[in-house]
C-alpha cells in the first residue's frame, strides 16, 4: 500500500514493537498478495464499506490516488524485516470523497500458512496539529494491554503493555496459548470466554478476574478483559482480539467496601460483649487476617464497669489489665495464641504502653522480626510464636467508642504472604470502630439490664408466708433478656383475723422504669392492704396513685407516661380461713383459676374493672366460697398468652396442668410454668398458687357481750380460761388486759351488738366487733388525766393492733406472738 505523504521519521518511530488499537481504530488484515482478509466495524464506519464489499479484494482500490507498486513493495519488505511502517495516506470513501488517515502497518506475522500484515488507520484531524505526537505516545505507553489471537487461541501479536502485565517475554508468547504461558491465571474460564466469542461472534466486555503475574509474584492483581472477533467477507471469524486493563486498585477498593458493609451485618448481632468480640475475630479471619485477637479491659467485661479511661481520666497504668475476649485463626485451635479466652493479658506491641489504648493511633508493623530485642525482652512467648508459625505482619487498633477506651484488637498475617499496607490500616480501623460501638452498646445494655434485674429482684418478695390459712408457692420467669426487664409482681400479705391478701399485677413495658413502677405499686398495695381496705376500695386508691404517677411524667416523656397511664393491671383477693370466703376485685387483669378438691377447674369471673390509670370508673368486688384444700391460682397474662397461642387456649392448658394430682404445690407451680412456657418469651411471667385451709372450731371462739360494764369481768374470765385451755398460760395475763380494755371501750363508746372473738393460728388474736363506724384513736394521756391510757396499754402489750371496717360496723383487733 502506498504512502505518498510518509513522515520522515516514520521508520524510526514505528519499530518492531509497533502498537495497534484494533478495538477502537479502523483495522484490516492484508495478506502478502495485497488482498484484504479481515475488516473491522470501525473500518466500515470510516470508509462506509462493509466487509463483504472489501474482504477478498485488493487493498490498492481503497486508495484515493493511484498506488506506487515500487514504494508498496518497499513498505512490505520493511515490515517483513520486523520494523513496521507509518505515514499519512488518503483513502477513498464509499461516496467518493477523500479521507486522510494516519496509517500504520505492523511487522508481518503468520496466520496459519499465510503471511499477513495488520493495518490500522485513524482519520487525521487537521485541527489537532500535535495529533501524530500524541498518537505515538498513546500507542507506545497505553495502559491497556492488547493482543491478536488466531482461531486456535494462539498469540500472533501483542503490545508492550500486555507483555509487561504478564511478565512473560513476547517471544515466549507468540504461537502459544494463554494456558501454556500463564497457567496460574483463571485460564480455563478465560479461554472458555475466548472460544465462546469465536463460536458466536458476540464480544465480551469488562470481564474481571484476579490472578498472580510473573511481573509481580508477591501480590495479586485484578484485571478487566474484553474480547472481540475479526471477521472476513463471509462473516467468518478469522481471529480474536482482546484488551486487558489492570484494575487492581478499583478491585481492592470495591472488595474493602464490601468487606466493611458485610461487617455491619455480621458483627454485633447480639447485646453480648464476649459474643461481639468473637464475631469480630471470626469475621476478619480469613477475609483480612490469618490470626485475630480481641482483648478487652476488665471493667468492660464487668456488669458494673463503666469502661476503662476517659481522655481526661489521668495517666493509665503501665500495663492495663485486659482479658482475652475473642480470637480466631486459620489454624484449628488457634495454636499461635499465647492466652486463651478469658485469660488475663497485657499485650501491647512494644515499645508502646497503655497510652496506646487510651489515646494512641493504630500500629502498623509490615514486617515482624521475632529476633528484635524489644520483642524478645518484653514479649518472649509471642516472639517464639512468631518464629514457630511465621507471623510476619501486624496491625493493632485501639478499640474506643463514645470517648471510652475498651481494649485492643490485633490482626496478624502468616499464611497470607502479602504484608499489611497503609490502606489495610484504614480497613482495620473501620472494622474495629464498628465492633467498638457494638461492644459499648452491649456493655451499657448489660450494665443497665443487670441493674434492672437487681432492682426487680429486690422489689419482689423474698419469702412468701401464708400462715395457717394458705399453703403458698410461686414461680417467676423473667422476660427474654433482649426484651428487657418487665414489671410483673405478686405478693402474699398477712392481714388481721388470720386472713391473707393475695395480689398479682403487671406493669406493661420493660426496663428500669417498669421495674421501679412495679416496686412503687407493690409498696402501695402493701400499705393499702395494711389499712384493711376491701379489694374494690384498694384498687380505687391504687388507680388514683397511678394517675398521680402519670401526671408526674414530663410532657416529652410520652413513652414512660403511657406505661403509667394505661400500662398496669392488678388483681387483689382476700381469703378468710374462718369463713372460707374469698373476696376479690380486678383492674383489667385475667381472672383467677380455682381447682376444687375433686379436680374440677373453674375460672371465677369477678367484674373486670378498667386497667389502672384511667380514672373515673368504679371497681367492684365479688365473693366466692372455697372448699378446704382448694387450689387458687393468680397469674399474669404472659403465662397464658404466649406468641404461639391465644388467651383462651392458654387458660385451658393451664387448667389441665393444675388439675394434676399427686404433686406438691411447689413442683406443680414450677412444672406448669415450664410446660406452658418452654422457651424465653418477650414478657415476664408470674404464677402464684395457694392451697386453702380452714380454721376449725378448735381455733376460734367467740362471745356476745351485753352493753353492761359488769360484763367486762365475765368476758375477761372467759378469755383467760380459753387461752389456758389452748396451752398458752403465759399469755393469759396480757390477753386478760387486752380483752378488758377493748371491751370496756366498746361498751363506753360504741354501738351494740358487741362481740368478742379469739383466734389461734400463727398468732393469738383478740377481736372486738361493734356496730359503730367510729374508730378509736391512740393518744398519750397526761400525768393528771384519769383515763386515755387504754389503747396505749394495748399497743404496748400486743405485737400489732388495728381496726377494720365491715358492712355492719368495725372490728378492733390486737394480736400477740405465741411462744
């Protein structure tokens, strides 16, 4: 092919390693006879001629001016000598106009048995006077590796960049397949894609893969490769071109970003400090390091600790006390480790001290030297491990969150031959920072949860006593720790006259607020019960208290306010063993369960009052009679309304479990809870079981008293004889005085009928009932007063005394401890 305007420096600028961009420039394959055998789409776009119009015809007819056979033969001879050629040539467009191009002819090469030349043309832009210079620089210094392969996938041409990428000389590549010269790459996949392009003619663009190169054998590289076919006039594929671009930096950035994003889903899945530390170690191995240890300060692992040091907390100890919280290794069993999980550790890479943990920067040691004097002197065991297992590169990152030092995380490589680089420090920092927030969250949650559980446990009754009236058993199951401490409570309150108050309640919500509210309500119930209020009145007063608590909440504290306003339910019952009557009222709480001695199960339905805190609604009490040895159960809704069943099914299941015979009360209570709730639930669960007893005639005696002062002596004598008959002669005198004072006051100040009753259960109780609604008042008489000392004397002699109102009046009572 002629070149009438060949540049004077063309022979020197186009050497034996001339570069062609066959993917973006118009290109053609020409055989030794000057016949076109290959034609690219870019050539079609340049001259408007399709491959069917060009392939198989002479190349000379593409020239805009007659060719010079002598010069064409000279160019061909030069290219056969391996020198190549370039120059400016005018070509003829399909529509007849001339197209001036920069034409480059490669050194000749063989395609099968034929000698061929690769010709590349780029349209000359007149407005770019320096185009030739820049084009030469692009072709010789292009970062894109390019090659031409035959249909057998053997190299027939490649540029300098591709030769540099692979690290294999061009002479060793030409005539061979990729699998023969670079067996370490993903050759099966790459050659499979090449074969597919040759079979289908469909290009493959931007296929990325990772591999090792002889040019850089100590570091993996990532490459982006594109393949495209050469076609002849019959659209038959005669060869393959491909381009390779080193995208290692982009690949690494994308991989590290994916690593950090994945860490956000894999680290901190629970609110457990040790579990979070182990998740960090497990995640980093082998993705980032071969051996990872996470050492946390002891206060971080303590349920009461508040962290290590703040930046303004003063100097840290020379060797902080840490414990191994997590570790992982590519070797089974972590043989590199000097300390195991839970062991105390004092590891800080020398020559650093504890200030590294408090305010130091991450440490990068690209090359570990186990013979270094500092390691041998300060960390001899770790220096020995470095020698034995080939630990060669280290990054240590202080773990800090919310201005609090938590510990130190160390990443080490051994089997991975690549040393840590400065960019790896940024990744390690990001991983540790994410884990540090999770560890701090877990630490704070553990401390707060422990405080809430401790508070809740201290507010619940430590021992339940039902006296002679009831046999009592209880079971309490806290909520799943992830749900937080709840506000369920129960209580058994001894009352006067051998009666017992039973209460169960539920404050909706979780956390310290719910536990504290539960404690306030339990204390209020005890106080109101001690005032001998009937169940309906007690709930009315408790409702007022919850309303006041609701009003105390700040306006912005809506969550806490709602818990106090509509989040409390309660059931209060009073059992009298003398009459075997049980009076109860409830505020939005599930009804109690009663199991008769014959096994029949019922759910009494006292009027269901509103939850505590609504206000303005009355509570009603209901009374039932319980046969002796009946089973009475009070519970919270979590027991019968678990997530997998509804309330009615849960109550039916509870009835079946409580109707079983042959079990003692404590075993029956614990087994019922265990079977109803086999796995942790998001709500607290409480079950209070009581077996009723009755006080027979041998424990109770009563007398009617006429309204006559002379009757006091008779009643006093009757009481004395009865106490002695029960075998408590040492209480006869004090009982005589108490009866005398109480009966005298009733005759003087109260309304008939007057009745005296003595009860013997766990205490000896004297009761005087009358029809007056006016309660006596204890006062201190002056030295000159003739009266006013009766109740004061009763208070001194009795263990406890008080008054309670009944439908027909009131009862004044005084109890004594029995020897």
